[in-house]
């Protein structure tokens, strides 16, 4: 048994040994991540960022608002897990849709806006997505499609009036998503309770009742990640069918290469 003196002597040696063993493996993982990032930059024109810094990640207009946005470094393991998901996300779009609409994807271990933890957000041509052990790859993929749909609907003509007409006559959106964010992030979109009442009124989740954009975001993410489920609901609920069809029509107006039949 080592005494306290022996522990003091061996502790630095053990630390050096750990660094010696872990260092090359860590360097190899970083090299793997950087190689995948370079591939996506060449193939899609989109740069992925994972070395977090407040100034480097967020635009000045956000940083000038005290307490508006905060982030945290993502672990290298989570970054490596997320990179194939990002590639799957990008491959779902024709090149002309990505080009000029998306330039950067920022990965964070935690993301907060206005004091609320969120799974993702977007800027004019960039996406932020949280990657952490409690979020599945499916949830990360859904978040990417969800946030990118906002960029696209703001850049291209979107049938907002027709979308609202798919709701019950006289029904009004809540006007903002702030009060719903914490519940959605804490449970994850996939764990939101499904409700026949919501479906009958044309909503996939309670979050969609916030505003047209949030409603469309949910439909867009389901169209890419839960298509069979969305199709089944569209067969049963006329309001869901109308919104699903508007969603499909919007994407096909961006490129005839979109095919949502499968």
C-alpha cells in the first residue's frame, strides 16, 4: 500500500502516463472530425464548427443583448457522433437548395436563449444545434431539418395564408414559442404526447400552436424524419393532410428533385 508520500510521488507520473496514452487517441479523433468536416465543406459548401467561443459562434447583434444567448463546448465524442447525422441531413436536399441558403453549422454541448435551454436555432444562413448524451441522433437530425426550414421559409415565398386557413375558423396562434421551449427541450420532440384532439385541429404537437413558423417547422421535420407516420395521420385527419400537402408543395417549389413519395 502506498503512503501519502508515495501518492504524491506517483500522481504526476500517472498524469503523464494518462496524457501519453490518451493524447494520440484524442489527436486521432480530432483528425477524423476535421477530415469529415473538410469533406462536407467541399461536397456541400457548408462548414461545421465545434471549437466553441462566444465571439466566434454568435453574431455581434446577439452578443450586444445582455443575457440573450449562451453556449457551451460540445464533447469531441458527441461531435463525432453528430457529423454523420449532419451529412445525412445535407444529403436530403438538392444542391441548389443548400447552396446560398446554408453556409455554417455550429455544434454546442448546451445552448440557451433568453435564459431558456433550447435544442437549436438559426441565423440568416447558419444553424446551431445542441449535441449531448441525452439527445438521440434522430432528435439531432430532426432539429437540423426543423431549423433549416425556417431559413428556407424566410428566403422563399411561403403560403402562410393558406397554412392558416387549414386551421379551424377563427383559431389564432399563441404568437410566440418562449413559454413552450423548456418543455420541448427537456422531453425532446419525440417524447411529446400525441393527441387526437391536436391532430383533429391540424397540429402534430402542442409546440406547433405557437405560430405559423413553429407549426411549419414541426411539419418539415416530420416530412424528412417521420414521413410514414405523417402520411398515416394525413390519411385520417383532413387538416393535417392539407398542411402536409402545403409543406410538400413548398419544398417542391424550391426544387423538382424533392420526392416525398417513399
